[in-house]
């Protein structure tokens, strides 16, 4: 696997858990975690009214239907006005 090295300071208890994981699993853990954090932050911004749903999906790096599934799973119901639907449908 090619890439760059990164040095982090993390809590000791977490170090002990991570020591037992192979490098490929650590990379997968970081990728999945980063993806989830992006989705959470995008949905938080959307819920506060700071982003439109389309902008939140773009910020999260996923499609609107996928963000919609995450939103519903978190108890958020995306609102789609007639103008939004018209814009989205082209």
C-alpha cells in the first residue's frame, strides 16, 4: 500500500485496542470513520439550517438519496419544497 505516514497522539486505551489490528483494517477503520464524520457534520449543518440538503450531500461526498437514508435513520426528515423538487428533477 502506498501513501504517506501520519503521526497521531491518541489515548493509551485506544492504542491498546489498535495494536492488535492489521494495517489494512486500520486504513478501513479510518476511511469508514471519516465517511461517517462527514455525513454527521453535513446532517448537523442541514438540521441547523446552514446548508441545503443538496449542499449537505455534496459536503458529505454522497448522493442525496444516500444522505436521505442517513437522515431518516437519525430521525431527520428532509423537507422538499415544490421549488426544490422542480430544481432537482431538472
